[in-house]
């Protein structure tokens, strides 16, 4: 397990980077890293198996479901040739 002191040192390094960064994207990345480090400490102190939610996992979790023929039901399309296996 990584010590809390080591994580705090890394948070300070990321904060210094955010302070000196010249563009908004670099600042956002440093702040996101700080948020993730905070969650690591908080979750490890609580000893819970809760998932860590980051912007990347939030965007994956909320994507709309597209219709699929995996369930055994053929997709209905206007220009399809019926039940042809050669539909692309």
C-alpha cells in the first residue's frame, strides 16, 4: 500500500504543475490527477470497495444504448434485403 505521505507529496507536485502551466488543458489534467489522488486516500482509509468515479468512467457509463442484433432479433432497416446474411 502506498503511504498517505507519498500521495500528498504527489498532490503537491501536481498542484505546483497546475500553478505554472500555460494552458487550460494542462491545468485540468493536473487537477484531475489531484482529485484521483484524493479519492485513493479516502477510499483506502474507509476500506470500502466503492468504485472510483472519474470523468472518463462517467462518460462511459452514460452512453446511449444502440440497437443490436446480438440478441437474435434482426435489425430492421429501410434499405435492407430481408434476412440476407450478406447485409453490410
